[in-house]
């Protein structure tokens, strides 16, 4: 294949070669268990603690507030499940939003089965949570709020500092799933009033299977994984030294290069969005700003997102319909449904997420390749000719799902 253009960086990113270099010694020569007392152990322990310090500094936290986990899903589960049980005497109400990642939504649903009550906030059709809606959902029994920093499908960035401020005033724990923003947007847990924050290394050019949860000092939290008492008793299991070293290294580069890279990506992203919007009956999912610099989430009438993804793949372009986790399901994306898009329009979604290696010539190639694909698919689509899509639009008032 002549072209190999990867535009699915929200699903995962390649490991930065500089990061791989820093990780390498910890697989072989410096292979010790960070829990061992001898030299090999001390060497690994020092590397883990150095990484903890660097990660903490990147988000303005204290080293002891960083708990290493296996990734975003585990961090979300730990943050939600293990703070509500210890706080159950104070109340049983959780606030979240209708377009969270399933790692949050399904955890909240699990907690609902165990007697917790949840309010799932609607979002605007532009993909933003409104402070007013958030305040309306608060009750005397609210103990935890979980609002994602940026949405993984449409890239819209949420007003989490303001939500955090309200939570702080009311004495409610505030968790944010920042899996899509750590290393891409500035994060200051103090200024943003965050009590718990989830992150995952493979989204910012680090290794897969490692992440962290920031837990504000003094937060009542129990372990999800029990065992030898690692990570201050909050996450047992031998530390993944190479992974942790790699995560810290990746974050160091990401933070250092963030401003310049975001400015570059935003230009390319806008060029891609404008190019794609040249196709008839197309639209941008979610407002253009504030949005992740790398995200272009589009929709096209009369075509299936999956067919576009497969045909783009034949042209050497990797894109997605939305979240990588829901590609096996035929259900339309809960994120797009939460914007009020009818089923029939959700099916025509296409997400491009740019990255460090994306060049202007890649964008031009995509903008050139997509129109004939859409045209071809529309030719064979039974929906295309003479069908008024509004006939398929059910009342979207009721679609705010959990
Ligand atoms: C917003 C968000 N939260 C959580 C996750 C899960 O992270 P992980 O793959 O590290 O478990 C993802 C991954 O797609 C995500 O985008």
C-alpha cells in the first residue's frame, strides 16, 4: 500500500521512540521488583518514584497523590466505585453525563444496581455540559460528580474548572476522566478543583496497559484490587516499572511540546474539517471550539460510517466511526445520540484524530480520497434517492440514555 495514514490517535497512539529508549533498560538489565530490598529492587523503586514525581509535577499534584493503574478503565472504576462506598453514609447520589466513556457509564450503572442513584446530565447539541444543568442536578445526597474533560468521540472540552468549583463549595468529590486530555491540554488539579483524575499512557504516545489515578490527599477511598498493599494500599500488584517509566517519559515530552503541537494540529484539523464539509449533506459533530486540537468528528447523510472506514482503509487511511470500544456493536453511538442526533444520522459518523506524524499532504490526500467514497456509497444506498430523512427522526427528547 502506497499510503499509510493513521488518523485514529484517539483510539491509541504509537509509542514515541524516545520513550521506548527510556523504557528499554527496565525490561532487561534493570528488571528488579520495586518491592525488593536488594540493589535490583532499589533501582526499580527509584525509577518508579522518579516517574511518580514527574507525573505529579505535570498536573500540579503531590507525588503521593498519584496511584499507578493498568489504564483509563481501571482508573475510572477505582475513582467511582471506591469513593462512593466509603462515603455512603453521607449520601447515595452520583452526577455524571450522558456522553461519558463506558468505563464511567457502565460503572455508574453497576452502582445503580447496588442502590446508588445517578443523574445523567444531558449535553447541548454542540456537545457541552452546562453548569446550570449541573447545579440543577445537585441534591443534599450528592456525594460524587464525574464529568469527562474532553469527549473521546467528538473532542469537545468541558468546563471542568467551573464544575469543580461548584463541587468544592458543596463538599462533593469531583472526578474527571481526562484520558483524552492528559498530555494534550494543560491540567492543574489545584486550579481546576479536581479531586480524582483518570489518565492512560497509550493515549499520549506512552505504552499500553498503564495509567494513573490522581487522588487528592485526604480523599476517602478504598482499593479495588486487593493484595500485597502496593501503591499506599490502593492498588496491589508488582509495579509495571517499564510501563510507569514510559508513561512519565511520554508525559514529559507531551507537556514540553504541547503548545507548538496543538497550534500545528489545529491548523491541519481545520483544513480537514473544511475540506470534508465541502461534501454535500455533511456536518461537524460537536462545536468547533473548545475542541481537542486533533479531533475532526464528522457526519454524512445517506452513508454508513463503517463502510466509509473500510473504504478509507483500502486507500491506506485509518479512521473510525467513533469510539474504538463500540465498533463491535450495531447500536448507534450513545455520544451522538446524546447530542440529539437521530439514529439515522448517527450511522453516518466518521472520526479522524490527528497526531504527531500527521502532515499537510496527508490531510490533502484524505480530502481528495473521501468525496468519491461518499459518492460511491450514496450511489448504492437505498436511502439516498428521494428519501426525506426527517421521516426517520424520532422524538429525540427522550434519548438521553445512561
Ligand atoms: C475518555 C476515555 N476514558 C477511558 C478510556 C479507557 O482507557 P483504557 O483504554 O486505558 O482503559 C478511554 C479509551 O478509549 C477514553 O477515551
